[in-house]
């Protein structure tokens, strides 16, 4: 207490501001200051109205009682609570009403006090204080009619003041609900921010996985070709050419990884164009130069394909060809790209060398492709074909023509396929739905 008094003596304004910030209420200090200023103005107006009663000190005592909580908190650290606010406000209003005047401002003290209590306390406590304030006005109205003579100024305007108290209670209640809704919205924003961050981490993981899988697959093919050229033909030029291509792809992969990981940095990163549907031909060319027997076919106009769909098609084709190199060495593959006014589809089919079973992997490749398709409202099917393995991705190009689906058929197809083939369907991320098209069909 001694420290508080000394601090208040040195810097009263700063001490008062710091005390306001220490209040346990969730409202900004300005709101509390504005309510106190309004109470002070009404109290002064009610005191001035009673100048005819001077030199009695009843109005001054009412003012002190009205602001008893302010010096008690600033000097002694006593935090005002709804009970003390309500009792002090009702007591000050009663002292004012003991000396009635015409067009009295004093009952408006009850309006502000009831609003403050309703904004701080529960609904029951606020309603109880409001009922008590109205009961106080009714009591003074009855006392004026019974006890005071006709020549004496009487308390009047009970209906108007009563409705003012109800209005103050509603305003305080709205402030409290607004505070609750604000905190609830902040909580939802934190949840959405966490979900967005998690989705961004998954997206970066997919990008890094696709880049590394693609670059390492082609680099290993080039290194294998170089080793084969040196071991069998002693063709140094061919080996050097393969090593140069491997070096080029490695540098390109490092640049892609730096750009992708740079998304995690808060500093602005250099903008670089993402791969698009038009780069699929160059992608196939990289695999061809690395030694993979792959053919590419596309005769359609690629201009209707959006950037997001083009990137998804590129990454799906990249991952599919990398899986061919990793899981089916020596296979032949065909990449078919078809585009019309409504859809864009990419099909990658590869053969399986003799004695190599068609097995689904457990890595991030297929799950990443499914996630890309789901995020853009597309369809993806992947599974054994008649003579090998097939991956087909299809995306709508017009938002209004996006496919509608019911989750129950998809769950039924996944379950029946798993029972028939003895394969567990791929696990679905909890933040996404269960589209009907997310199935893996044997013999597709």
C-alpha cells in the first residue's frame, strides 16, 4: 500500500493508466474510462440540480459513494466487482433521490451502473441488479406519493427511467456477448491458422518429395548409363554427356528445393515460375534422355488449363514416371494428355517386366497425388491395368461443372475393393472428405 501511494504521488496519471491495464476485466481501458466519465458527468449534473438544498452535503456524499471504487483500486489495489459497483451505484442514486428535483438526472446513474454490471457479471447477476434498480425507483415513487406533501418536489418519470434501466441492461449484455463472440472468433481463427499451416507443411512436403523423387530417379538413370558406357563400350563422350545431364538435373533439383523450402522463410523469396502443363513434354524428354522408354502424346490446345491444374498434372506425371523408374526398371511407358473445354486428363501407363508383381507402395507418392486431385476437385485412379500399371488424373476446367459426389458410394467401393483384393484402402487425411471417386480399381 505504501508503494502504491508513493507511485501515485510521483505519477498519478501513469499510475492510473497502469492500474487500468491490471484490471481483470476483458474490456479495453478506454471503455472503462468512458463509462467512468459518463458517470462523473451525470453525477455532477445531478449535484448541480440540487443547489437549492445546499449547504447539505448529501449530493457530495453521493458522489463520493459513486466513485468509491476508483480511489480504492488506484490507491489500495481493491479490484471493483459487480457487487460493489451495483451497491455503490444504487446507494448513490438513493442519496440523490432523497432530494428530488424536476427532470432529475440522478436515475441515469442507475442506467450506467446496471449496464456496467451486465457487461461484467453473469446474466442472472445483471438481471438481479436491474430489478433492484427498478425496485428502488418504484420505492421512491411510492414514498413521494405517500410521504411528501403536494408542495414538495416529488420524484417523477418512473416509466422513462425504468425503460432506461432496461436499455442499460441490454447494452451491457450486448457488450458481454460481443466479447464472447470476439474470443470465439479468435479461437476459430487460431484453429484455421493452424489448419492452414498444417496444410502448407503437407503441400511443401509433397513438393519436396516430388522434386527429390524425380531428380534422383533421372540422375540415377544418367549415372547408370554413364557407368554402362564406360564398362561396356568405353565411350567416354557418351558417359560425359550422361554425367552432364545428371549434373544439370541435380542443380535444377537443388534450385527447386531451395525455392520450396524458402516458403518457410519469413523473408520475401525470389519469384520463380512453377511448372505448368506445357512443361510435361520437357519432363518426358528428361526421362527419355535418361534412358527410360516413354512416349508422349498430346495434340490438344493447352490454353484452357489453369496454372493450378497444370501444376497438379505436371507433378502427377512427374511422380508417376519416377515410380516407373523406381518400381518397374526396364518398363516402357506412355504418357497421354487430353484437354477439352470441360476437362484436362493425364494418363500414364507402363508395362511390368516379367516376374515383377503389381504392388502398391506405402510411401508419399500415391497419397500426394490423391491429395492434389482432391484439392482441385479432380479424379484420380491408380492401379494394375491389363498389361501393367495405370495412373489417370482428370480435372474439371470449369468450376460450375465440378463433379458432385456422395461419400457413401466411395466408402462402399473402397471397402468392397479391399475385401475382394485383400488390400487396405489408403488412409484418408482427417481434414478432407471421402470422395466417391477415391478408389483403386483392379483391372482399370
